[in-house]
């Protein structure tokens, strides 16, 4: 079933991390071809609790701690997928993609095309993204725009526990390589900055959130805020703050970058006439520009004011906390951008 098929209210709550683990475990129970590999995914349970308990449940043959060689274990996952297995390979931080980009882009993403569609690569590449914790320039990027720019891979980015479970299930079952990126700030981990929406209702049983379908996280009439991941929560905070002032923000959670749900974006802008794109990735040549271009290509007359965007300027993520928060798309920056659009 899909998430929208659930008819009864959901009472139990899970963190995003636990929702991800539940999806993986259910698929490992359902399909013996599913297995997990990566650094610290076994006994440690993933440094962001993304694989907690899987080793005890499924054993070391299906939950494999690997050496610190991203090229080796992602290459192993690709080979396993080509032979009919369904691996989930965790790249600990997305910033480490550089040491294994040849495996990701020249092999994982291209084998299906180069084989004339005869060879499938049904694997999931998961990785932690995002800043806000003084992790420095090499552990704080999002980079989902980089993966979305390169054809051959689907790219999904959940913002909440229910979507995290449904998108993980859909990703594992997909016959294409899927890059599944999770922000540290939405995982619901007790040792990180508290995000009250990171623990939320999650349906039991297996279900899928369709890859390529955005969600309207909050309806509104005055400004469309298109965003993803942790920035969805910042946008919702701003929307709730501005509502008493008579400004109603419609928040669109992209959930997937590849495929990108252009229809939902355009339909929302048609309702509000204003567009703000919020992205924790870099400003230039990225998701924010792509979303605006899609709207302009589809119907530029929808915009009653020039589109605006809040993103990370084209600088490495600073280590110093005040500098880091100066470049991140914080609620304060989003609020100022929304007010600027409404007053334009």
C-alpha cells in the first residue's frame, strides 16, 4: 500500500531513525536478498542510529561492517545488485562521496543505460547530510543537488518519520539505484539539537511513499515555500509564526529530487502567486535554481513577484557556530524572505 492508503489514525510515534530501521527490517524479513553494508552499521548501529538492532536480528552475513574504504564497499554493493541482490550501502557522511564517486556515477548510475536496459542495479545508497552542529566543512554539506544533477539515479530526501519509512521501503523495492539522504537534524537523536517533529506518528506494517511525489506539508494562500529535509521544519515554524499576522505560507516538501514533482510545485504557485525556494545545499547551479526554472518554463505568468531563494552561499560550511548559522537557511532568513515577497 501507499501511505495515503492508511485509513485509521496512527497513534504510535517513532523517531525518524527508528522509522528507517523499521522499514529496512521489514524488507529484510520479506526479501532475503536485502542486506546492509557500510562502516559501523553493525555493532555500533550506524553513527546516526540508522541501522540500530539489525545486526542482532539478522546476523553478520546480512549486516556487514566494512573496512574504511568507500570505493570497496560501494563497489561490492554494485556488484551484488547486478547479480540480483538488493544491497543498502551506507556512506557515513555524504561529504565522503568524492573518494567513491567513480563507483557511484560511472558504475552504479550508468550500468543500466550502458547495458541497453538489460542489467538492473537495485540498490540503495544512504548517507547523512546537513550542518548545524559545528562539524566543519568536510562533514556538514547536503550535496543532494550534485546527485540530482547526474542522470541514472533516483534521489529521495525525507523530512519526517512516516516519510522516512515509506521512502525507504519504496527505495529498497525499486529496480533503479536510489540515493537516500537523511539529515542529521531530522533523525530524532537525543544528543542533537531537538526537533519536535522528528518523533511523530508512523503507520505499522509496510507501506510505500511514492518516489517522485511531493507533499503539501501546510496549505496556504500567500506564499509557496518549496523546500526539503530539515528546512521543511524551519519553514513550518515560520509559517506558524506568521499566520497570526495574516500571512499564510504554503509549505511544499519535495521529498524526492529525482524525479522532481513539478506539477505539485506549479499548482501551489498558481494558488499563491509567490515562490520562495529554501535549500540547505549551495545556491549556485542547484535545486533552488532548478525549481524556479521549472515554474518559469511552465507558466511565468503565475508569479506576482520575482521568485526568491534562501540557500547556502557558495562558501564551505564554516566550523565556528556563529559563522555556520550565518550561511545556513535558518528560520530568520526564511522569515525575512517571506516578508520581502509579501511586501514586494
